[in-house]
């Protein structure tokens, strides 16, 4: 019997639905369950052929277990090695190389020294920084946000130098990026599963959290949706993620990749709505079963270049990305019920007032 395990945190709806969906198919030799682990021994292979990981970004013990599991032949969705190595600045840089539009972005030295470091540790840093050059390149308005962020934590919308410095002063020892704000006409969130299936969801980040997945969006241009889909696939194929949400802000008709390091994307029924929820449960069930059925687990080569997806020639592979079946179609979801748990405030650079609340999963 090949087992598919689901590893999860605070979320309530997706893990159970995924296990049920897989088991309801009554596939010979395949069953799904929640992962249960204690102390992990070096010499014992884990019980699961496939593990769907929804939480190891928050729990180092799980991340270490998953790397060990890969070594012993388990297929983990998503690759825990690349997830550990990834960061958002690298991702924008990669997008630009792949021909996917990314807003002008810089990473900045930490405002405060990371623990255990002093000014002596910083002797390679230019001081003072050439702020004029930074602002000339990025422009205002802009977003100041962490290179390893999620859930809108420590994201600041800044409109001037003064607001920027107020926000930067609050950024503690985080590594922050300053990125030009896209004055968007449309905003999309795309589920990408198995590096081949895409679901484009119209999303309005300017609305209150519970209403962001737009129920009845006005139809978007086919050509634009085609590009969004191709770009979403390109990014996930290059990064090697089998499950991801890719966000695009469309400015002047160009979809700019904004946030595409979401390897445990929000899949909560109450947040994404019924139709999107059913789609993602089905798609991840298909993927997990496909991986479990594979005669031999596909163990990627874990030298650094392999981190950029399975293909050795990342750019070439991405350039030949196939559009998925749903090309040219945007879908909407029902308005979500307000999520009760795991909310974080987005601070405005103006006086640190919360602007919005969102789930902490992404
Ligand atoms: N360059 C940008 N242009 C326009 N909106 C942005 C930009 N960067 C971030 N945002 C807004 O801030 C939100 C949070 O930023 P994001 O990069 O998605 O970080 P997180 O990983 O915390 O979700 C986005 O959903 C979007 O609404
Ligand atoms: Mg985001």
C-alpha cells in the first residue's frame, strides 16, 4: 500500500478534504492520511510515498524531517530543499531573466543588526547608502516588504522618502525589499499545480479580506489571461514548485509578478470560496496520486543548479512552457467568510495603523 500523507498546521478545511478526496476514489494500493511523527531515526524510512507539506515553513522540525524523507525516497510537495533556499528577491531576479515582468526592486541592508552581529560584521557594506539612486530607480509610491515575507506581515505602502524612512525604521533586523508599486487595473491570483494546471482567480487586494476573491469579475481580455497563465507556468516550472500561488498586478496592460513564493498557498474554503476550493482539492489530489503511482520516486539531483526546477536549462524549459487547459479563462469565487484565526495586520507607514488583515498561511 502506498500512502499519501498530509502535513498541516492551523488550517482546517483543506487537509481533511484532500484526504477524503483521495480515499473516496478507492484507488487500488493507494490511501491517504494525516502524517503522524515523533522522534525521527536516521535509519528508518518514513511510511509515506508522498507527503503534501502545508506547514514546514513554520516548523523547522518538520522541514528537517521532510529533507530526510526525500533522501529515503518520499516525494514531497513542495521540494523542501528548494523551499529552504528560495527567497523573494531571487525570484524577482529570476522572473526578469525569464522575460516575466517584475517591478523595479532592490534589497536593502538590514536596518538593525541581526542577533549576534555588530558594526564590525558590516564592514563590507557601503555607508551611507546612495538613497537618491535607490529612489530614482524604484520611484514612489512603492512597497517596502520582507525578502522572506508572507501573509502581508511587515508590508508597508510608502508614498515618499519620509514615509519610506518611517517604515524602514520599523523593519527591525528583517531583510527588506523596496519595490515600485504597480498602479493596477486588474489583480490575479493563480493556483499552479504540478507545473501544468493553472486556475486564474480575480482578486482585489484593495477590498476587505473577506471579499478579495471577486465573485463576479468583469471579463478580462483573453490575450492578457493567456500571458498570465504562461507566465505563472514559466515561474513555477523554473522554480520547481508543484504547488504555488502566483500573484500578478496588471499595470498598463502588463502583468507584473508580485508574489510567487507561496508554496503552501491559501486553500481555505472560507477564504478562497467553494469553487476555487473544489478545484484545488481535486488538482492536488490528482497530483499526489500521480506521484504516488510513479513506479520509482523521481529523486531530483540536489546540487545547486537542480534547485532551479528539474530542467538543467531553466530558461529554455520555461520558454517552452505549455499553456494549461484553462487558458484564457478567469474564474471567480464566492465571497469568503471572514477568517477567524491567524490574521495579521498590515501596517501603514503612516502612523502604523492596520490597513487590512489576511491569513497567515501565505
Ligand atoms: N509592487 C506592488 N505593486 C502593487 N501592490 C503590491 C506590490 N507589492 C505588494 N503589493 C500589495 O501588497 C500585498 C502583499 O504583498 P506581497 O508581496 O504579496 O507579500 P506577502 O507575501 O506578504 O503576501 C499584495 O497582495 C499587494 O496587494
Ligand atoms: Mg501575497
